[in-house]
C-alpha cells in the first residue's frame, strides 16, 4: 500500500473524493497575453515556472508535471496587470 492510500484510509468519504479530484485534475498557471505588459516580474519570482520567449516576445509557462503553488501564487499576487491565474 502506497503513502497516498495509507493517508486516505483515515479520511472520511468527502475528504477522499475531494483529494481524488485534486490528484486527478492537473492545475496549471496561465497568462492572459493580451493583458501582460512583459515586465518579467513572474520570471524573477518563479524562473522555474515562467520564461521569456525572445522569438515571440511573450512570457511563457514552462510545462511541468507539478507547479510550485507558493511560487505561482506569489507571481499572481505581485503581477501588476493581474494577468496570471490558475486553470485546469
């Protein structure tokens, strides 16, 4: 039995369903490029998540299996154009 199964064993059904949905659903950051002013603040905060594409002139989200929630939330908080959000 894996660690997740052991953890779920002690949880009620509602908690099990909630956790199962979160594990099954990949959430990822997105950038509204129409609102982005390319200040690169998100890159300073989370260079492991965001990068500047010199060819297109836009900020991109790096494809990761799991995104560091704290770093992305910090980038969202300090984005001057409020153009970063979470999506499924």
